[in-house]
């Protein structure tokens, strides 16, 4: 079984550099590579990775994508002087040649292919290639946007040819549209290409109509090209997560790729002069975590853009830490997507409805009167890269972002518990059948158990069987609460009782936001009224006397017998609610008469590990060994669980999710400019944008509900973490609070 994370890096790729003055190209510097590698060393990540040497890509490999004319042109630059290099560079949009550019570009191709080989042969599970020059803009016969050879596109063709792959997913989270990759694969149904990018209604580079949401592919490739255009700057963590929950992940699970390639541009992160977005580095860890659940974990991340060195290097480190299996840091910021992001998501879903089964029952239609088009976007700011008067302001802002990130990373990073997953030895000895990394802990002392339990469930202290079970359970839970263990598993003869005790213990310990998901019949309903516990109860039928409330949500769901249809409930409801709530502990209990099979439960555990710094406590009632082994594998990261055959949700189940969003007490709409909600009301799932209840076009969010399916809204939690003061000052700076149009559309 594959394990380990590859890192491919060759210092020679830093020799590609600009030899003359060019305000368009001067941000593509060698330090982009070297600073990223140095930051990886600072976090001691390099020594934890499997070193894979780079090599030159062969001419035959480059010709898998590019024309012989393009290859010969690139080769010819090796002997040119500076004047000749400048002349040839002028033939292309935003590109520069150096005498060693051809060699570096071949190394970038070869490094990417080395990573693919390492992953596909099982030498490693996943990995990252730090390469220059980048690739996603380069086309069959042209260099473009700092890119000479399309590294990721060549890798996809190489993997299809060498390993016989029939389904490859390319995720491009660079802030610029990878039009080169789109052109190469737009007629190819074997490659699903997803790109989000700054667009601003075609005003931002590369300013192409085919970068919009309605460019879905051509011919046999229709439906396999996904463009999510950002029509304003300032997109943040919640916008990126909403795009994954409501567009990319449903499509990716239905597509079922055999390999995932990431065009990993970090100019979509905070502080980047090109992207002007507000996403903080940890979000890339969360996105990486989700992609690791696809293709049996076969994931290759390849560097593209990123021009604020601190933002770039920290984001690279968050990506690699996640690939290595470290717990993902708690995400920061308000978990509500902005109205413009919601509109773009809606239009992508509407454009792709004819091609995807998961959308067949969605009541979706294209929105024409977009909020960002209501007032013409004016070029109110000078170009910071070409206007001498604004250059100092741009440099000052870069320093502020660097200082913010220094503080921010100290706030979100935490010591990784020495033990990944723990359980207790039980009378049946089943713990010894779990994966080797699962640590065994001793049962808690019976006297201590009685003292803990008697305060709130006095009647339990008389039953030895229950006390023994609680002793096992509390021994594991306390290890998690003390952060000595990341996650844990406990067996119980009565899961509902154990969960009730575990929740009380967690709150007593000081955990203020505990998410509890209970699968099966639940005999005891924990007290959730103080807002410290959010309960999601998944059962086949609504249990007598139990209805959804502000803090206790009932999801009636029976898994499809033909395959796994739980994806839609998890991505369309549970994950948005959970990320909105931002728990500091997740408890998942499996009770009697469960309505989910092993694959649905495995999916639940796998995707929820992005929350609460991966602190998950599993309570399982007299369950079969196969389920416990699958859960243990998901928690220790031993392998990607088998989620089963994707089955689209029925119309009835889609309706159930919409009803949950529409229930009184489960959603609301604040007045424009109001806060997300009152303290102590974490269950009030607010359907609204970050701009408040009214968009700049004067329409309320409620007016959009007829056109936008309610389940695409990511909820806003009243207890969502608020960004630290430096970030809020950054977010609220005058440059960011204008109409959404940033300075210029400089080609990158």
C-alpha cells in the first residue's frame, strides 16, 4: 500500500529570470521557488517528504501537447543574446526568455512527470512538484502568461498513455484562468478540468469570453470543462469552500477520477498583487484535504502562480502539511460566501445541469442581472505595477500583509498530537484487528468514572456493564480533550448514553462548540439549548416526538441499495452547516438501526476531518468489525476508504435537503449590514451574503430564492470565528472596499 509524500525540487529552475525591465513580467522571480522551499525547511517538512529527483522532460513527452514548431522555437533561444531574447519574448503575451529558460522548462515538465510516476507506481501516495516556469497558460503553439510548456497538461497525457488512465481530474485554483489547459482538453471527455479565476465580466486578463461559466467544453468534451468566474476581488475562505461544496466535489465524486492533478497557483491567496483575494493559507490545506479523498488518494500538486512571497510560501507549506497527513488548522473568517460568489456558483450549476446526474433534479436557471453588473466597474485605481505614484503604496501593503501572516500563522498552527488515533482494548479483542497505527489506551479507573458520571447521570453508576463501557470511552475522550491524541474510537453497548456523557464531559472540559452527528436511533437527546452543542441526527424515519430545532437537526436519509447517494446530503447540507458552526470537537456516533452503510459512514468520517483540527471522537454501538476497520483507516489516514459507486440523489431526497434549509429556526435573513446573529445561537443557519441581506443592485437575497436553489447557500454561523484585527483592517482597507474592481487587468 502506498504511503508517504513526494517533494520534487531542483534549484536549477531558479536560473530562469528576467534580464531587462518589464513591469508586466517582473513579479515572476526565482525567489518564488527558493522562498517556498526554504519555508518548507523551516517547518521541517522537507525532511518528512520522500525526495524525488527532477529530470528533464524529453522532446517526445513535450510533443504530447505542444507542436514541433513551438518546441523548436524554445530550443533556439538557448544561444540567443539578450537583445534577441527580448525580441522573441515580445512575440508572446506576458512571457520572457533567458538562455536557460528552455532547460528550466524541461526540468519543470520532467519534475511533474517524476511526481506522476512516483504516485502511479505506489512509491508514494501523493506529492508536490515545486517548478518554474509555470505551465497552465501555455498552448499548443504559444508561450503565454509566464508559461512555456504546459506541465500539468503534459502530465495528464503522459498518465493516459503510460498508465492507461481514462479519467483524470485537473483542479486549477490559480487566480488566472488556465486557458491553455482548457484549449488542450476542451474536446476530451477523459479529462475533467475545473478552474476558478478572477474574471470581472471579461475585464481581467486573459479577458476571454471562453473563460466564463458557459464555456462547458466542445463536442465529446461538453460538460467536462468547468469555469467558475469570480466577478469581484476580495474572495475569501468561505467563497472557495462554497465552490468546492456546491460545484467541484459533487462533480468530482460523480466523475470518479483515477488521478487528480492540481494546477496550484497561490495568487488566489491573501496579499497577492495579481489576485487581490483574501483567502488565508490554511484554506489550501482544507482544499487539499478534500481532494485527497478522490482517486484513492492519488494526488499530484504542481506549482503555478503566486507573487506575494510570504503568502505563497505559507500556502505551499499548508498544502504539503496536509499531504503529509497532519491535522488541518481551524479555518478562520466568516463562513458565508458573498453574493457575487453565490451568483457565479448558481450559473455554473445551471450551465452544467444537462451533463451531470447530481444536478438532474435541481431547479436551476441562469442569473442574468448580476449584482456586480448593476453599476459599471470603473478603473478607479492606477495600475500599481506601472504607475510610479502607486508603487510605494503597493510595497507598503505587501509589508502589512507579511506582518499579518507572521501573526496569523502563529495563531492557527498548533503542536500535532503525538498519537493520531486511539482506542481501548475490549473484551472481544476487536481493537487488535484495527490498523497498526491505532494506539491502545488503558481504561479509566472505576472510582473516577463514578465521580464523573454521578453528577449528571446518577442512575448509570449502578450498572457495571455501562460503567465499564464508559470507562473505555472516557479514557479515549480525555486523551483527545487533552490534545494527547488527535482522534479516537470507542465501542459502547449504548451509544446514545455514551454520547450524552461524552458531550457533557467535553463541555465541562471547556469545549464551547461541539458538533455531534448521530447515525441511527437515538434514545437520549442531549441538551443543546445552551448553544455549546449542535446535533445532527441521521435516521431512516423521523422518530416520534423529535423534530428539528435550532440546535438539533434531524436528517431523514436511507442509503440507496445500489450505491452511495449520501454525497448530496453531506456536501449540500452537513458540510456547509458544520463549517459554518466551526466546532472545536466533532463527535460521530453510530447507533442501532443505522440508515447509512459502511461507505456512507466512511465518507462522513473522511470529509469531516477538516474540522476541529481533525479532533474526531467515534462512538460505535455493537457494530461489525468491517465498519470499525473502515472508520479506523479513515482516521489514521492509512488509506482512502472505498466510498462505493456514486448514485445521484432522488428528487425526494433533494427536496428533503431544501426543506431543511427552509425550516423556521434553521435559516433566517438579517437586515442589511447586520451581524451574523446573536451570541449563543449557533444553529441559526443564515442564508445570506457577506454583503448583508441586500446586494448592491437593491435586491434582497430573499428575492433570489426563486432563481437560486436554497441548498447552494453556505450557512453563516453566529459563532463563526471572526478574523483577527489585522486581517479585518486588511479586508476593510479603502482599496478593498471599492466597487469590487481592482487596479487594472495586468496580463499574468
